[in-house]
């Protein structure tokens, strides 16, 4: 779904391209860290006794879970648990 007008999208892209590569990279890291914090908060809200393994699994599943076949996903989750 895209509800942004072409004019606004064009203006946004222009503003982003005026930023240095370093600024854009910092923005990306900041967005990733914020998303990670939201996942951690959500896991803790759903399961107050969540440990670090629970959180690692959920971070993986929410960011990357759909990118892997069920078999590959199970192997990765098993490895995350054994680490």
C-alpha cells in the first residue's frame, strides 16, 4: 500500500539524498535499534519471565523468520538455543 503522493515522495527522496552516506547509515542503525527495542518490550510484555534466549529467538523470527524455509528456520532456532 502506498498512500504517499508522488510530490511528497519525491521531496522525501531528495532530502534523503542530500544527507551523507554516514548520516543515512546512522539513521538505519537508529531505526534498527528502535525496532529491536520494540520487539524486546513486546516479548517481555507477552512473557514477563522471558530470558535472553526467548528474546533472541523472537528477534530472529520477527526480523528474518519468513526469509527461511521451515527446516532452515528450525535449524537456526536450534542453534540460537544452544549458543
